[in-house]
């Protein structure tokens, strides 16, 4: 079993033991994910770049875990292969951001 499937199974088992699947429709999973991303962003709010790099790692791990959990559950709900969709996105981004045009710049692909 891949690590991603192992994590997803642990999340599903945790959810199912508590009978929470009934609350995990697409809309609510997406909203929960968005809220967790906002909580992640809150760690950096009003901080300088230097202060942001000194983030509390315990809190960062907790918020990232929540983000990953809801993202994995949303993917599982729609029977999406997390590894494959990420690799597909990397391939699409490689086409949009060829190294010779994008290296060292944060310019959007439409402006390269």
C-alpha cells in the first residue's frame, strides 16, 4: 500500500469510526479545506518575511496536517488518485513554464 493510500485509509477509518461520513459531502469538505488553509495563513498574518520564516513548527505541522487531511478526503470522495493528479499537474505546469523561460522568475505563464 502506498503512503498516500495508507494516510487516506487512516483518515477514512477515523471518520467512519465516528460516523462523520454523513457530513463529508463535496461542498463541506471543500469549505473545511478552505477554512484550514485560512488557519494556515493566519500563522503568517501581519508578519515580515523574516518572521514568517521563523514560524512555530508545531503549529505549522498541525495546520498543514489539517489541510492535507481534507484534501485527501476530498480526493477519496471522488476516487481520485492523489499521486497521479499531482504528477499530471506538474506535467501541465512544465508545459506552461518551460525552464528556459521561467527559471528564476515568478512571472505568470501568460506573461512569459
